[in-house]
């Protein structure tokens, strides 16, 4: 009967025990060790790295060289730099049998930096007491990823190699680094990394010729043993762990008949069913693609492309490609990346990748973004509606005669507001779809990882509740603004009717009203907008032979004047905000630029806030002068203490020359 213990699946094949298949990597590593080269074996888990190390150590002993095997997990991750370096040298001392105690020597040289002490101990103690070649195998090198002081360790290795030209004795000591990491992960500083002067040992899967040696351990007739190996490799493609795991299971529990279908059934039992969820190798690959991935979306998308047959090149500096290779799920073949074996292809199939792409989306962040976008859309809806409602009130109060134009403008604004509401409602639908997609992903995850599904479900509930709250707030705000809109429209309609009545009362007979005289204009230099239009500005200005200006034309002209006046005042306000005297003088020619700039310079030293609100605009009947009443609020924040806000009522007098309005004077409680 075959010895099941010969098939070591998981863990290192120690010297003298277990079945060890020699690969080309064995010969390559031994050659570099005997030459004193720096080498490293960085690849996925359960590829036989530790077994390779132990076999190389055995061979070095046969060649009269001393191997030191340091498993960095022994030094721990919760450690200080002093403890870590001292622990490293203690292991060197113990395995080389050095007389100089590493701990006492370390403490006696505490005036040196950690990496410097490491170099000096190896040079002044290890190489002095031992005369043979020394090879330091540093296993589990990826544990240094959790430490923030090991860059100097890698720099020290580089120094030992570069110093061989001046100190030939250093040629007798070399390092082999082993672990699950990429060189760029281990050290960020390219100028100090030893990996660009080292030799990479690529640990490949078993070839058909290498695996053929296993058949002898199956206690089966020669032809059948070879066929079993072939049936197994059809699934594992020579992956060391998967191959040994299948063969050990077959030896421990032989099938009734040794057929291809029996091997397929065993594969399904071990990896493709519920047992596969507990398999350590599959769990490692799963975590590398999801939980541990530096960019899970990019990793999964690229994997889907590779699995789908896309030609994805293996680029040395491509982080995603390096990560996929480190996970073990892909291998290099003719410069391209391919799924490593049929087991991985079945376990991590298209459905798995699609589900985990959804799961790996940060749904809390995505839904938060959707909610934030929803709030933005609410604001976009709110602003047109609010401006629309306020605009109707101000236009109605200032331009009764232009009520018809105001109604048309209201309709235009209403269309814009409706468009914004449609966008917000579409955003609501998008949020709901996101929630539904996330729920589907959670349901799918329950089959793979119930605990993770429960955690994600809690996050989903929080996001869902937030979205519902914001949706309700949006609906309430929208309804309130619609009420304001309806009230404003009703006010416009009422004022339209009132204005028509005023016009009829002002013109009781079909005979034209006599034109206003010059004295009329002087006696009433400032007439409210409603009265100006009611009297007909065009008729007042028209000479005896000039054609009378129609009422519609008068309304349009007045509206243009109002818009220009508001723009002038906006430029005046902007000039103050920019502390630009010339910008103010551009619309206020009578201003003293020098004095104004001096005042603005003083203002620039303060932290202040100036707000101006227009209360009323009165245009004279001749259309050449206007007065604007505004409320100003000035609040300054001194460096020490506080200052109350100052509120004033300002009256702007404007004049129209050559069709252009400008400010003539500004009077307020504090400024003349």
C-alpha cells in the first residue's frame, strides 16, 4: 500500500521525509548560493518555497557551506527595531555556533545604528569565527511589510554586496530572501534596493516529466500510475500543493476503480464543493483577489479579461499583473498571462468574478456618493424654484405694467425647474437601482461567506435608510416650492388684472392723453416703476411730430433699463468685494479713486462680510435718471474681540448717458 505521508500537501518537505520533486529552480538556486550571489524567491503561497530552501540547505552542507535559516515569523510583528535586529543576530549566532554572544555584543555597540550593527556583527564576528561560506536564508520576508523600519535591512544587504570590491571576505556571505511579496512592496527606495543586483529564482509548477516520478509512490501498475498522474495534472497543471493534495487523498481513500471520472469526482469533492470553501490554498487566492487586493476593482477586471481569453501581457512593472501572479491564480505563458489551472478556472469562474466585483465595490461609499449627488440635484431644483418664486414677487412689485412679460419669464423658469426635478427624480431611481444591485450582491455572497454578507447587509441598511430619508426630504421640499410657485403665479395674475384696470382708468376716453411737459418731469423727478409705465415714458418724450411709442415698446424699454441698472449695481458690489477702486470707478465715475483705494486698502486688513439687498428701483419718467434703495449689512471680525454688524440704508442715484447707466452718487447713514 502506498505511504500517504510521502505526499506532503502544505508545509515544507523536511530533510529525509516526504516526497520531494526536484525542479529546475533547485539547480538554479544552488548554483547562485555556491557562487555567493544574492538571490530571492518571491512567489505565491504553497508553491514549495520552503521545501526548496531546505533542500538547498542540505546540498550546501554537502558542499562544506553553512546555511542559516531564519523564519521571520519567529521575530514577530509587534516588535521594536532594536528587538527585531537583535533577535535576527541571535538566530545567526545560535545556528553558526558563534562564541561572541550576539545580545551582549549588540548592547555594547548601542552607539551605532541598527543596520550598521548588523553589518559589523556579520563582518567582525560571523566571518571571523567561521571560515566556510555562509548563506543566510531569510524566510517569510513578507512579514516585514508590517514593519516600518526594515528598509535599512534591505539597504544593508545591498551594502554587503557592493563592499566586496574593498573587502573580499564579504564574498563568503550571501542572502536568499523568500516570501510572498513583490520587490517593490518590500522596499520603496529604488536607490537602496538590493533586488536590482540580485537573481530572481522562478518557481514553476511541476512539468509532466517532473511529476512522472510520483507514479512510483502510488503502488499502481506502471501504465495506470502514469495515467492517474495525467488525469490529475489535467486539473492541477502541476501546481505543487493541488497536485500533492489530490494524490494524498487518493492514497488515503482509493477509489473503487481508477478511472478518469473517478479522479474528476475526487477533484469536485476536494475543491469544487463545500470543502473547497475551507481549503487553505483556495482561501489564500480568494483573499488575494478580494480582501487584500490593493485595487480590487482593477484586479478583478483584469482577471475576468484573462479568464475570458483576452491577450493580457505580463509586464514586469504592472502592479495588477504582479499581484495576480503573486496570488497564484495566473501564470506567465509566452509573454501573456493565463489562468494557472482548471481548478482555479472552475472555482473562480465568471459568476464568482462578477459577484465579487459587485461585492468589492464600496457600497457605502458609492451610495454615499449617490446620496450626495441626490442632494446636489435637490439644490439644483431648489435654486430655480426659489429664485423663480422670489423673482415673481420682486418683478410683480417693481413692474406691474410688465406683468405679461413676467408671466412669460415665469413659464420659462418653470420649464427649467421641471427639468431639474426630472434630473433629481432620475437620480432617485439610480440610487434605488444601486440599492437593489447591492442587495443582489449580498444575497449571492451568503453562499460564499455568510459572515461577510451579514456585515455588508448592515452597511446596506444604513445607506438605504439614508437614501429614503433624503428622498422624503426632497419630496417635501419640492412640494413646498411648488406651492410657492403657485402663489407667485397667482400674484402675477392678480397684478396683471390690476394693471389693466389702472391703464383703463388712466385713459377713460379713446382720445390720447396730453404729453407730459418738462415741468411735470421736474416736479416729479422720481416716479415708481409702475407709475412710469402707466404714464407711458415714450409718450412723454415724444415731440409734436414724433410717432407715439407703443405701450409694449415702453414696457420692453423699461425692462431693459432695469436689467442694466441691476448689472451696474452688481459691478459696483463686485468692485468692493475685489477691493478694486478702478472697477468701482468704472460704474461710479464721480468717485475719488485715490481716496477710495486708500479706504479699500484699510478694508483689506480686516476680515469682513458685506451684503447688499435691493429694496426698490424707481425710474424717472424721462428714462434718464433712477434711484435705487438698498439695505447694506457690514460685518467685520477684528483680530481681538468682536464687532457688531452695521446695517444701513443706501440710496443710489443713477444717470443714463448715451444709452449707458452709471452711478452719480451714493448716500447712506455712514457714507455720503
